[in-house]
C-alpha cells in the first residue's frame, strides 16, 4: 500500500515524475539546436557591434524574474514533497535571482557612466562569477542529494520557517558578497581586463565550467525525473556559454557577447518552462480528480438514499403485517370470550413476520458484503408458493388474482432462501404496482415453474399491466433505472445481482397485448 501511494504521488510532481521518450527527444533537440547556433556564430565571434547600454539591464531583469519564479515554484514543490534536494536547488535559483540586482547596478554603463554602489572596476565581474558559480554549486548539491537516503528520509515534517530561513540565508549571502565586491572594489584581483577574461578570469571560468560539468555528470548518472532532465539541458547551456566567453570573446559588446547571453538565457529557462507546464498539468489533473470526487460523493449519497429506500420498502411489508396481526390479536383478547387458539395463531404469524424482517437485513448484508449466505437445496415450487402466501394480504387488497402453473417433480436448486425469496417478492410487488392503474381488465399474475433441461429450471411471472416500453427494456436491470415516477431504480438491479450470484439468468419481455413477463433461469447443479 505504501509503495502504491508513493507511486501515485510521483505522478504529480515534476521533481519525481519520470521523463517520457517525448521529454527526452525534446531535451535532445534543444541542446542540439543550441550547439548548432553556437557553431554558426563562432566565425563571427570577434565582430564588434554597437554598444547597447540597456542590453545588460534587460537581460538581468529577465534573469531576476524567471529565476525568482523558478525558485518560488521549487520551494512550493519542496513544501509538498519535503525533499532536501529541492530545497537546495530552490535556494540556488533564489541566489541567482537576487545577485542579478547588484550585478546590474555595478555593471559599467548600465545606469551610470561608470557604475553604482561605489563599486570598483572588477566588482561587476566578480559578482557575475559569483552568480554563475553559485547556481552551479547549488545544482551540484541538488544532484549529490539525489541519493537513496535523501529520497527515503525527507524532512518529515519540515519546520514552519524552513523556507523563510533558507531564503533569509540566501539574502544575507547576497548582501555579504555585494558588500565585499563593492567595498573592496579597488583591491579585487582582475578577472576581466579590457573587456575579456584576464588570466585569473580563465581560472574562474574554468572552475565554473568544471562545476557545471560535474553537476551534468551527477544528473546523468542519478537523474530520474523530468526536472533532472531539463536541469541537464540548462547546465549544458551554461557550460557552452562559459566556454565560448572564456575562449572566444575579444571584448564586451561583440557578437559573442550578445549572442551567448541571449541564447543561454533562452535555453537555461527550460527549467522554468518545465515547472510551469507540469504545474498546469497538475492543476488540470487535480481539477478533474476533484470533480470526480464530488460526483462520486453525490453518487454515493444517492446510492445510500436509494438503498435505504429499498430496505424500507422490503421491511415495510412484514412490519405492516405484524402491526395488523397485533391489532387483530388485541381485539380478540378484548372479547368477553377470546379465542385463544386464534390468538396463538396470530402470535405465530407475528413470529414468522419478525423472522422474515430479520432475513431481509441478513439478505442485504450478504448481498452487498463479501460473505456469502449459507446455501441449501430448495424446492422451487415451495419457494414460490411461500412467497405468494407472504403477499396474501397485499394481493387481496389490490384485487390481484394469482394463477399458479407449477410443474411437478422439479429438481431442487442450490441457493440462498432469503435472497431468492426477496427476488420473488420484488418481482411480485413490481407486478402489483404496475397493475395499480389497470381498470379495464382483470388484474392477474400468472406464475409458473418448469424444467428446462437436466441442469436448470425456470420460474416465469407475467402480469396484465401496461408492460414495459421497448426503449427501456435493454436497461431495465441497470441500477438507478426505473419506469416508475417515484421508483428508486434499485429493485430490479438487486434482482439481477441475486440471479447472477446464483449463476442464473434473468430476462424481461413485454407482450404486444400489454403486460410484462419476467423469466428466471436457475441451475440445479
């Protein structure tokens, strides 16, 4: 059960959802297109282009928004899954988003002729290195935590403020790095010189590239989800960008300067796209599941109401019989010379009615439960005759005549007396109710038994009522299908269930001259 629950839960989160072949093909296509575009611009990498001071603020604004949204979505998935790897990755994207602000403010020419925040000439470069390395390190941390222990031992439950504390730690780290890069701006080692990487810059870019390659290797070996797949695409884009900037960029505002940032920006946001698309898929599935639960709840309520109505219908007859016989017994006892034998007979009949009421409940418990009622060899003619006797008063009150056509020497059937009796009572009472409005001809129920072959017998019951509409015949035994204005639609459905449990067959036909005929085939072996 626990494994089934875990499997069902994995289908709802991008961090645990296994990638499909379509996901893999799309990821491969994105990386291949990025490689082709990068290869196409290599011959023009050193071509200078006009300086656009608004380019960096625009790109960084997009990075800030997209990485912040990605972090929020990952924190949301962490809150649902309690996964440490997701907490690490969400913190990395939050770091990338927040540090984009001081990097943009200190970039020369972005908002001022030189820079803001009293930064030095190397402040923006070091903040850029910190931004790239920080996200790469968080991705490595995420991949390292994707071990069996981390997935089987999640934070259960997380402290209420764990997300806020993680966000606060990232914010403090960004502030500390910004303060260090600006306060010591004039003393920072050179990582960028004349618009291209200095010797130390190559080491910094190399360390970032190696960190991304290590993350890519870990994700390749351990990644098993859609999130892992698209992270590999994003990391691949960062590796290509770092390599091209370190090896081919002659200076800022060249073809390679603009191209790698635009291409990397587009490719690296596949994680956000994956999170958004899977979140929409999740919302759609949850919406459908919620509607299904509401519909199921309504159906269960209707089923409960209908079942109670059927039980009340079945139990009403023996209760009414007990009430009438008790009243008759009271009247007999109030006579000056009561007939004790007649009173004793009434008490025996009341006892039989009580036993029958108890059998009604037992029949429904066995019919809808998992246990089976004890079965015995039954005489079909006695079973039908006993049912007619139980309905004697109801047949008399409704002026219904019963014609019996019983075959002799029928083989016994193995079945549940209570269930088969309720089956016949339902069919008789349906016939009585169907003929309630019949005034132009006699109300007659013809019931017969016959032997079909050596292995089965048939019970037939025909009334002189209005019959069944041909369009409703195919569904007459379906649950909640009724031909009566105030019917529950469970009576004939329960009859079908009883016959099916006895490995028999129940059918209905409607004669052209009026009246309905029900036939029950029961096996004898």
